[in-house]
């Protein structure tokens, strides 16, 4: 499956459960860990867990060979790693505290200017 198709499926699974403030970051030129990071917010720990479960369910339906998740117990910040795409699902206060977007976007600008 092409990464664009996988990204569409992930976005659809997050939108199905009303993920908030979704950001899609292309990080191919910044790291070898993954190609895309998707960052979004859930309203509560239950919502965060449900969003992650929906992404995992969709990944299993697509028969992806690599699916890892971390943080489901607490539901404050769940990471779903699909190799080519890493999904970060936060509760609002945790997302604001870690502010991942501001870690990656300035790095992209620095790399382009070099």
C-alpha cells in the first residue's frame, strides 16, 4: 500500500471519531524514523483511547505488518506507529505542553535554508 493511501485511511479513521485539530507533517527530509507524523487531539482520555483503537482497527483491516501502540493505559498521549506513519493522539493539555508541531516545523525551515 502506498503511503498516500495509508495516510488517507488513517485520516478517515480519525475523522470518523471526530479527532480535533489534526496536523499532518511530512518529515521525510528530517528523520529516518518515519515519513509522516499525524498529530491530533481527543476531548478526554476515553476519546484519545477510542481514536487510537480506531486507527489500530483500520490498520489491522488493511493487514499492515507493523503496528505498535504505546500509552493506551493512561490515554493522555497515545502513539500509534505504523512505520511509515506515526500518529500522536493527545489530550488538550498534554498536546499544549509537548507542542510537537513546534519541534518539527522550525527544523524543516532550518534544513531548507542550509
